[in-house]
């Protein structure tokens, strides 16, 4: 017998990061994880959790405030009465976008999987792995600062690092990359993320100077809509180009593919509108022989856990660490996802739904705003 959504509740929570996170000049410094949690209850009494992780107007086109405003204006009114399985199978949700769509999509998967007594990944495809290594990001800063972080985390089992760039003069960044690569312990690998911070000329300088280096990828060197510029970088240099801000929806994945603008596609459950659109993007990318980086916003354990379920069914992940470290960078979480991580590896647990516990006392502790359907 089918089941439908009977009630929903929304909680905005704001939790400080362990350390402030300096990004490119486009985004500045982030100090908190500021997210909107969605709890749904089904007609069969199952609970499902989703999480919206707005990345700001310049990243995902939404903010925590704008998401709460849209909910108060009725954006979730149609959720009540939605039939779970039909909603997933219809494929209509594959083309939704925005972090609130992602929250709905993940909550529906969680509730349906719990009702069926299966893990969420079974709703997505065939599991090809049980665990995925983590990457660790460094703030936009100097090589000395990067190497201090890398030394600390290499001792904890982390082998992949993402250097945040796009803030400092390009000549300094070029030197920084060389100095970091010269100083890292054996087995450590590096990727760069410029977060749209460079002009074409700056990107050309960095790519030319780094073309012989064993970098895993360089993410979003140019503005999100500059697919032509990204294609030129791929034509002129050997370094793999990754898209993050350019990749918002399955339609944008199609544009990036048609423009030959990337080698690697940075999938984020919340940015990409949930599990179904992310799954669709992963398949489109795989069909063209391209790879996926499982990436994240500054998100809590619900989105991280959903991302791990999806990452475990993708066959075309880049061979490196992926972004399952978000909860380790936040001073607290409303879930127990961090306990799934050991020595720099996240391991899928075999429990129905997402399989994590959500702690309502923690939600109360960090509550910034709330809204209920009745
Ligand atoms: Mg990025």
C-alpha cells in the first residue's frame, strides 16, 4: 500500500565551525554551518530527514534567510499528501533545483527506505563500494599554513587535500602550489579550488606554470558561466578541470558536457537539488567517460550521509579522497555521522534509511528559527 506525507516541520540551525574558513574573494570567510532541516512524517508513521545547505546568492542562489522566507510564503505547501514512491519514480523531481528541493528529496528517500527496511542506496542503484576516503581542505593562505594542516591531517590518515585559492595575487598562488607539492609527505595528493576567483589571464598563468605538476584537478578556475574559458584551459593545458559552481542542475551538466568544459564534475547533494538530480548528473557524466568528485557545502550529517549513499553507487568517482569531512569541521552536529568516519575514511553503515540518528536536543540547542505545517 502506498504512503504519503502527513506532516512536516522545518528547523533552521546555526553551528559554529571549529576554525573560520577563508575562501576566494568571491565568498570571503565562513564562520558557521547555517542550514535548514526538514522532518517529514508519513501516513505509515515513518520519519524522514532532509537538509538544505544554501551556499549564498553567488553560489547556489539562495541563503538561509531566503529559504525560510520561501517556506513561509508557501513553497512547501504542496508537500503534504505527496506519495513517496510515486514522487521518486515520476522523475519530475530530477529537474528541481536549489537546496530546499534537495531537503525534500533526501527526506522522501530516507522515509521511504525506512518504511521498506532498506538502506537509501538501494533506492539509487547497485552499491559498488562500502567506504570512501576523505579529502581535507585548507583555507586560502600560504604554503606554510597549508603544510602545517597537511602534516596534522596526514598523521590522522588523510591523503588528499584541497587547497582553496582565488584570493591572493596569482604569482603568490603559483609559488604556493610548488612549495606545497615540494613539502608534502609521500602519498599525499593535492587538488586546487579557485571558487571562480581568477580571470582568464590569471588562470592561464597558473595552468602554464603548473602544467607539469601531478595535481588531481583544478576546480572552478573561472566564473561559473564562462564555459568557453574553461574549454580553452582544457585545450591548452594537461591539468584536469573540475566544475562546481558551473554545475547546478542536470541541464547545466548538459551544457558543460556540450561545451567540453570539464574533465571532472563536482556533485553536491544540496547544490544539485537532491539525490535524484545528482544521480542523473552522475549518469550523464559517466556516459561521456567523465569522472565525479563527491563534494560538499559546509553541511551537517544528513546531507553528508545522503552523499555517502550516492557515492557508494557511482562507478565513476575520481580516484582520490572525497568531501565527507564537513561534520569534522563543525564544532557539533545534529547527527552521529562523524562516528561513521575513521582514519580518514567514511564507511556506510547497514541500517534502514540514511541510517543515522538525528538528535532533537541538539536541534533545540542550535535553533535559529522554525516553521511547522500546522
Ligand atoms: Mg568548489
